[in-house]
């Protein structure tokens, strides 16, 4: 049993075969997928919720939960309409987190001051709705700038809420993970943990306490080895869990069950019954 804690199921790259790939995920042992609701920008951040509802109760399809948020890439599009849409989405029962939000100084698709404003504002909206947050953080090349600023903001504005969250697709150093753990976060590892040059990610994955780790695909991006470079999909979270197991010197079954338990404990969600429901 596995959980993909971060997938963009609303990607247009899945428009032809979404149901088939969800069934493949089920066959790979994936029972829950958190579908990230950033859309192609604020106008479409409701799509993840729609997918959650579309597949609700379907046999041999994982349970789909949703988030909603404005990605730092689209921070320049964050206006009052977008914020009120986000607030409304966070009140829906299938929406269990605000995200992915944060800072991306690698692409700088939105000016950094706007990224920080959108990040802060979304933390306020999520706090008022008592929802945890999912963090996207990517620094400039050969820098830790976005990590340093993200963690400062989390410690100052988020830690006091006690709501915690997830650092998704973790690529930072152990000290960044340690600060996030202290602020009540889980650390989620993605397909890049399997990349040959990603030893620093594996080093961090060896140190994070086993009860604070999640696995994800970030599909359709970042497919793990041996599918690297191809379109990613939730079934491939199995490769992420297998690499985590290797790094931790535990069985793949234990890596799967512990990360699944961590997700359910954090979100207060129930595991899927193994019996087929129609
Ligand atoms: Zn991200
Ligand atoms: Zn993502």
C-alpha cells in the first residue's frame, strides 16, 4: 500500500488516459493520491477538486484528495479574485491542504517580492481555514537563498499556527529539513531521489526520522529511474519508495507502510479498505 502525496492529476498531459493511469496506480498498490490544485494558474486551481469528485468511489482507482494554491511561478497573477477563490476551495471537504506555495528563485517566473507577498497571503488564508500547507522551494543555482527565506518565513509566520505541512520534493540540506521538522513539517521525497547525482538528497533521506517522511511523484514531472525523462505517473511512486528503502536499509514494504501511516496520521484521513466497493 502506497500513497502518492503529490501529483498533478489535472495536467493536460493526462487528458487522453487519466482513468487508465489511475488504474495502473491502483495495480501498483497506490491507494491514495493527493492531487495538487495549482492548475495552469489561479483560474484553473479548482481542477484538482473536480478530479477528486469525478473519481470518487470508483472501483480499482485510488482515493483522490485535493489541494489548492497559487504556485510561486504564478505569484504575479495572484489578485483578490484568486485569493477569494482559494479561500472558497479550502472550505471544500475534499481539499485537505493549501499548496503548493512558496518561493522559486531558480526560474524567477514571478518577481521575488510578489512571490513573498503571495506566499504570506496564502499562509494567512490557510491559517484562517485551519489547513496545512504544501511548500515548493527551489533556490538559485549553487545557492540556498530560497530555503533560507522560506524557512525564516515559516518559523515566523507559520510555526505559531501549529498546523504544519509538507516540504514537497525535498532537495535541501539536512539543516533545512531539521528546521522544517521543528516547525511541524513532514518531508516528502520525489523521483529525483533515484537520480545518480542526487547523493545529497539521499543523505538527507537517511537522516529524516522515519515517522516524518512521505513519498511522491510530482507527476507528470521528474519521473524516477528507470523511467527518467518520460512522462511521470502515480504508479511510479513505487520506485521512490524502493529507493527510500535502500537508503534506509529497510524493506520496500516497510517504507511503503510507514509513509502511508505518516500521511494518514498527519491529515487525519482513513486508510482505504482493501475490499472492492462499487
Ligand atoms: Zn513543486
Ligand atoms: Zn508539484
